[in-house]
């Protein structure tokens, strides 16, 4: 989100900052109470609107911890149609629980996933489970602003392309909180770093953050895997995407620039279909997508045309593949994504494993 030059937004941004500052002051003074729990609680969040890569970073934490611990994830389930607390299952739809929870559950079916805007209620639910099912580590997805729950370890994600010192508070800029909120984090990860980013640039970004000595800092990048047919998410067979494919890129994520660039570098990109983040595809969308695909098929007669979407979009598509022509479904692919830690991956793993054993200071004698 770019900063606005509209002078009318300055007083609104000031008022928003006043409200956020008062709320944080009340928490810092103990007037608004935070609840601590006798279980390691790792929070992953951000202080900006738009995508910083929370879901792939949560998946990274799961991949590090899954062999040692029973893991649960709590998320509000952004833009889901259901209300209250709901446990995510393999048969849940993206409309019921949100696209990102469904995506994580499909990848890691052994992980318990609860969606609820009330994190304290979700924690009570998890801690009330039978001992043999109770999680040993809980991950709070997008929990940085939900201060009623006190994490034992907090990871703050910052988009490397949108540094905090270049941003402003909502609605003038994209900050949910003042940049000084970064000092609440135990670890900061600058995400979406280019593969060719020079070490001097990393040092400049680290200097701009001016962190405390105890705060850890890491850098991560997006790694795209080989495209897969969307129907493989339903357990069906799918062929590899040809290397010389004609591709329509389809995106319903907050920051699709890297996704488009990746496809453009590796395939013949002939069109881009852009939708809002977390877009719930409806019948009119499927009709428009089908018509555009058929139009481009006619323009490139003799060569098949493929649609490649993001992994998050693919999760939403699996609930409604029947809305698309069968011939298009055969040409529908997605780009799996994972996060890679640059330069110090082993140190990051060790930090996460240590965090999985930690409790808030007031409860450290319980474990």
C-alpha cells in the first residue's frame, strides 16, 4: 500500500494513531489485561496491511516443529462466512474457514487448526482437549495486534519492499500501528527479499530498524516450486506444466508482483487476471475467466493455453471446480510456495526450537 498525498487524510491518520497509542498504553500499564498460558505460544504477525507472507512463514514453523510436537494453529479465518469458533477439517471449505487455514490444513493434516476472532476462547478450547490430543505448541497466525493473549515468543514480519520508515499510519499509509511497535517483537523477519539482494542492502535495512540488542533479525525470500494441476489438490492425477506453455496468470493475493514476475521469466505470459486479496470467486467470475480463456485459445489456435493461479487461489478453486468447463480445469495450474531463510537458516531453526520450549516470564516455573 502506497502512502497517500491527500492532505485530508493527515488528521484521520493522527486520530487513528491516537486511538492505537491509547490502546497500547492501556495494555502496557496492565489496565487492559493480557492472558498468559502454560503452553508455548508463538505469534506470527505484522503491523502493515497487505501481504507480508504470514501463511508461508507459519508453514515454515510447522515444518520445523511438526516432528517433535503436537501443533495447533489459531487464526481468525479472514473473510470466512462462518461465525464464532470453528475447527478446520479436511472437508472444510474456504468459505467456511478461510482460504489460508484450509491451505495449511491440506498441507499438514495432522495439525489442529481453529479459527476464531476471540483468541482467548480458542485457547480455552485447545487446553480443554483430552491430554493426549492437547497441543504442545500453539501458533498464533496474524496475532500481533491481539494483545489480550500474551505470546511466549513473537515474530514480526516486514515486507522488505515496504520498509517501516517509508510508511505512515492508516489511512494515510499502510501501518496498523506506529513503527515503534516493532520493539514488542522477539524476532523480526524482512520478507520477500529478492534473490539477488546485495549484503550491503541487508545491512542498511537492519540499521534502519535500529533494534534492541536482544531482538533477532532474519531475512527470507519466496521460493516457488514446480507448477501443479489444481485437481491434484483433490487427489486426482495431473500432468506437469509444459516448459513452453502459454500462460494466463491469475491472482487474488495482496501483492502479486513476484508471482507475475516469476511466471513472466519462465513461461510465455499472455495475460494477467487480477482480483482482490482473499477474493471469493463467484459464478460471474468463473464465467468471465472461462470467456477470457476461450478468447485467448482462439487467438493462439494450435497451442494450448494454461491458467496458473497462486496457491491460495487454488484452495478456493477446489471448492468450485464444477463451475468451470472440464477442458479449462485440465489446463488450470497453481504455483506452490514456500519460505526460505537467507544466510542463517540453521540459527533460525535453533531459535524456533528454543521458542517452542519457552513460556512467558511469569509462568516459566511451570515447565
